[in-house]
């Protein structure tokens, strides 16, 4: 069967017009914690701990963010899927990363009356476990979804290169390889269109084929019902090229980045243009801020201007899905 690009499958909506983006909703796919020194690799602890106070294990709270995209023809996409259901991970990993029982992404989708089974497209910025784990480990929960990942990222992940071994866990890649080829879309090039109004932006840096996801045109992000953020220049789901709002500084990057100098170069060349366009940036791991428009700052390179906050975590006394 021919692998038809997703944008070619969305011809017209119910009124006969080309489908348009009608909803953008940031979601918490996973709440977890990460080592602060790893998250802010070149930055001394005496500096990063002032804006991201660590716990006794030197860890800071983070999230794995996702983005729900809705179109006028009724189709839906998720950008990134977090780590996946907690019970599918070893207890040691769950403890190390502070992953609570249940599945945050499933709970977040339920707030919109949806479930993974209602998703038509899963767009992955890259194939690290905390972004691809949700769809890979719970593949049967996405029976209608086509997977979209840049061909450069896919080829690196399946290459077997020992330099990438810990970046692409074997169980994640083995699961994704079970997906029929007609349900894998592996675009090429720097800025391939993948759905109406949505394209990839090849960034590299964090991983060989890491991409940001751009939703073009004036857009509004909404989360938690009442929280809104308008962006005249579109929305960029930045993934791990901008894991938190603090990484808007050109010199900040993570110890997980394969090519840190490329991360810095991408920010240096693209942030001024995108900020001037009025683009909103959706951060991959910020525990407090889902997204922000940004402005130049003479001391800190760029600062958030208008922000969309991450909702507070549910009460620990609230009922949760069992493991």
C-alpha cells in the first residue's frame, strides 16, 4: 500500500473547504523529575538552582509536554506522547524519575472527551523515550494513528549505532518497527509539510533528526479551559531544542544534546526571526510554563513575554488509575 503523506489524506472538511486548524491544546503527557545538572549542563549549580531549586537528589520537577491539534474535518493529532503508562516501565526507572502511577496523557485527553483511540496522527519531535514512549509502549491504544517522524531521526534510531544506544532504548524502537509501513510517514527535507497548516522544522542538535513542529498562521493556545495565549506568528512546539523557558538563553543546553553547538546555532539564527514574527514557543519540559511569546533581552538573550501556565498537578488524594 502506498504511504500517503497525511496532508494528502485531509482533502476537505464537511463544508467542502480545505481543513483548517481549529484547536490547539497543550497537555501534560508525563509529570516526572530530571537531574538539574543534566538539564542545565554548562550552567553552574549556583546559578541554575536560583530559578530551579533542586530536591535532595539534585533533581527538579519537569513535564513531558504534548500538543493536541484539531482540524475542521474532525481529525486530531498529538505532538509527542511522553513516557507512556507508568506500569510499563521498570520500578527502578519510575522511582529514579518520580513517575507516578497511571498515565497523565490519558487523563489529559479525557478532559477533552478523548482517548488515544481518537487520535489520527502522532507527530514525534524525536524518538527518545520521554517523547516517543507513550505511543511506542502503548501502540495498541492508537489503532487509527499514522506515525510521523523525520526520516533522519528514524534512520538514526534504527541504525544500531552504539553511540546512540542509550538515546533510543531497544524496546521503544522494537515496538515502533511493528507498526505497518503504511502507518509510518517519514518526511525528508528541512521544512516538510505534514498536515494542513502544520510542518516540521528540522533543527538537529538535540538528536540527529530532531524537529520542532510549526503550526502556521495566527493561532490561539488554550489549556485548562480559561487559559489562553494568542500568537500572530503561529505556534512552534520546540521539543528539546527549547526544553524550558530558561533555555531561551543561547548558551544554555542540556547534557542529553548530541550536538550542543548545533543547538546554540539554531537558537542564534532562528529565535530573533521567530520572536519578531510573534511566534509562541511551546517548551518540551517546563513544569511551570507550557508556552510563551518571547522578546529580546540585552542580558539574557530572550525572555518570555506572554505565557500560558501549566496547570497544577492533581491532588495526591485524588483517585488515580491503578498500575
